[in-house]
C-alpha cells in the first residue's frame, strides 16, 4: 500500500488538509503550532486507489539548531516511508524563507513532491500562489483545506497519478478468461502483534533453527528486518514488524510510523502470523488487527505464544482457549490456531507448515464443474430465504475468478436477495468441500437472466 506524507511548517493547515482528505475529523486542529502528536495516519480510498495518508508534525527551525531533533526524526521517517510527498505552504502569509529550506530538503529525496498552496479561500487570493513558483517544485496547486474548495480533489488526483506504476494501491483482479496466478517460489510471512507478545523472539527462533539462511536484508527502517530462509525446501521471507498499540497509546514520531509499517507488512505479505500472548485477554487492538487481515484478504495463522507460562497445559485447557479465540476473533474463524513457546522453542517450527498450508489453500483453484455441483447441492439442501414479495434468490452459474483470496463469481437473478446469513452458509459449504483453512473466501454477485 502506498504512503502519502503531508509535509510543511507548523500552522500551514496540514491537519486540516489531512481531515479533508480522509473525510472525517480525526487529526487535532488548533491554531497553536506543533499540535500534531498522535493519530497521524489513516487509510484513504480515491478513484480506485487505496493508500495511507500521514499527517506529520510541523518542521521547526531555530537559530541554535536548524531543525529540532524530535521533529527531524519524524520528518526523516516520513521522507523514508512515503511514496509521494505533499508539501503544504501558507498562501495567506506568502512565501516564507523556511519554506525554501524545506523545499531543498524535499528535493534531495528524489520522491515525487506535490506543492499545495493552502488557505486560498477566495478567488481574489489565487494570485498569492504565483510567488511559490520560486521554490522550483513545479506548478503550485491552490486549495482551501478549511472550506474544502479549490483543488482538494485535484490534489488527490495528482497524488494517485504520482504513485509508482506497479504499486498504485489497486489490487489487480483476475479476468474470468485469464488463467489463475501460479504459486510463488517464496512465501512472505509477516509477524504481527502487540508489543511484548514475543514477535522478535519468535522471529529469532525461526531464523536460526538449524536452517540455512539464504540472505539477511535490512529493511527500509531501523527496526524492521526481512529474512529469507529455507524450511524443508520451501523458501520463506520473514517480515518482522514493531508492535502495534492502540492509537491513543501511539507516541509521536517513531512508534507511529511503526504502526504504518505493520499495516504495510500485512498488505505485502502472503501469510500473516498474528501473535497473541496466551496469558492475556484478547484486546480490542488485536480484534482490529484481525479485521485488517481479513479485509486485506490475507491467509493467516493465529499464534498463541508463551504457552510455557501456563500452569494448566492440558488438552482441556487448549480447548477452552480455542473457544475463546473463535469467540473473540470471529472474523478469523477460518484460521489455524497454534500454541507455542518461542522461549522454549515449543512447536515453533510448525508455523512454517501452517503458513505453507494456508498459502496453498489461498492459492487453490476449484474446477468450475465441481464448484457448480457443490453450489447446486447446497442450494437444493437449504434453499435461499424468500425476500420481498416472496422473491427468492436463484444462482444460475458459479465460477472462481481469483485467488489469494479465493474469489467466486455467482450469477444470480437478483444479487440484492443474497443475505449475509446465506452467504455464510455457502462459504461453510465450500470449506466443507474444498478445505480453504487459513484463508478468507470472497463472493461477488452479478445479475443474469436464466436464458442467458
């Protein structure tokens, strides 16, 4: 997923623009400079593109130190992480010498920079933008983040056009006539979870458990490293991430970007290992992570770590924990649940097998004839419920159109007659027939007359 960072001096309207771009009032807006401290990222959907937008703190210069260390650290992370930079300046107060310093810093990144002149609230103020040509960053774009007028939509268009060609934030859908994607030689496995659940310990065990490390590649950040490793002939790319806390607990700067990296790790992974401390209750943050994983359509393994600290490790105790996980993480009810101890290396090696199985299921293709047989039997066994005016859903034809996750297109008389409960019933029948453990299943419906 692409990242867009809003950069600029304090009090130029970065948080106001951030709120306007995401469509809700999330960032704190205040006339006092330097107010941004948390809740600095949000997902945005625009013109078929999904991306993360980040509201950074204002770049502060002073005489003793050209830029404060705290803000510099955050800005450097933003410049490092972002795919596109929005440089916001104040059109009411005009060009500031510090704007030129920021422009010089942005030019050194070689990243696409979009110059946006904010606070152009009336047509008479549009002439204020011309002096910003002196920054040498191309044509300035006038807008009013506060009023939502001017070029806010044009800015979003420019942002999406500047995305790298092969990573524009859109998931390529499989055509009905195209062959399905073949399996990768390397399976990327992201280790996700809250802080202190044992992610790093698990990664260290996986990376050094009597296996040949093919390569160790430093990640783009100081606290994330990707390892390539072979296990029983299968190559894995292990993606380490920093712990994800609730947004209200996310500190300004470094840790906030760690959250963004975790979300990016989910996006680029083939399989996600959601690590949970078995000694703690499942938190709201872990439920949100589970939802992110399911919405992204990722194969997943739930890893209950620190099993060695449990006094009762009987099968009965395991069953109780399984029931609790299925209740609290209903959105991942299809996932395999593992009980491990990274400290004692208990069952940690089985994660590779579970991840491989989950990926194979996510990549599975069902022959069209067999798929229609299962769907027809399911609808005959339990017919769809009657809708308004006693109309009943009729499914004429089914075919698989994508993998990772398995996606099925159903041609029906009226797609609006499909209920959530009946879709869950069809999903259950497909899982009974074909497995699909460890991966979500997606349905798409299309209207079609019987005679066609």
